């Protein structure tokens, strides 16, 4: 990637400078997502420009091999942003995985403490009367009548399929 940095303009080089390890380390997941979006947009732009220019040069040069040297700068720009996108993508994946693990650990700690993060934990009391406490498990989904209706509906659906 470093051998092609000379083809970049100042704004593009500034975008690539944001990939320095100490700068990347300062970004959280949202910052990495924003950087990923900007780099992906630049990559798409330069890849499109390279392909269009190369396609035009093929007709003039009479072949792809003869036209290749005339689009070296555009190819270099596309390559730089492709590499930059892979760097940001891997860093974003790492950070997202770490945050997901932290969230999972937090939820497990809540579950072990008898708390749960369901809809009742938003300050609304649940069946036991205390906010955030886990409900007792019941086998029924809310009533014998509702369960019987649901089973009958499933049986009717299956009978309709079987009669075909």
C-alpha cells in the first residue's frame, strides 16, 4: 500500500492517515463505522473511475494488455483504498466482537444475580411486583383455552396440507 501513496491527493492521504495504529486505537465502534463508511465510499469511487477509464483505453489501445499501463495511477488509488478498507474492516470486527463479549458477560452476570433485561426491567413491575426480577416460569402461554386453540389451528393447517 505504501508504494502507491504518492498517487493520492492531500484529502485522500489525510483519510489514509487515520489508519495509523494509535489513531485507530482511539476510535470506538461508532467511530470505526463512520471511518469504514468514508473509506468504502472512496474505494467505490476510485474503483469505478479505474474501471471506466480502463474500459475506454482498451478501445483506443486495441487490447487490455496494451491499455493497462495508461491506468496505473487510477489502479494504484483503487488498490490503496481496497487495502485501507480491509484494515478498517478487520479492526471494526475486532472491536465489535469485544463489545459483544462484554455485553454477553454483563447479561450473564445479571442472569446469575437473578435480574434479567427483558421488557419488564424498564421500571415496570412484573408478576412478582419488583422491577427487574425474573418471573417464575409457567408451562402455559397464558391460558388453557388459548393453548387448545393454537393446537387446533395447527392441526387444521396440517390436515389441509395432508388432504392435497
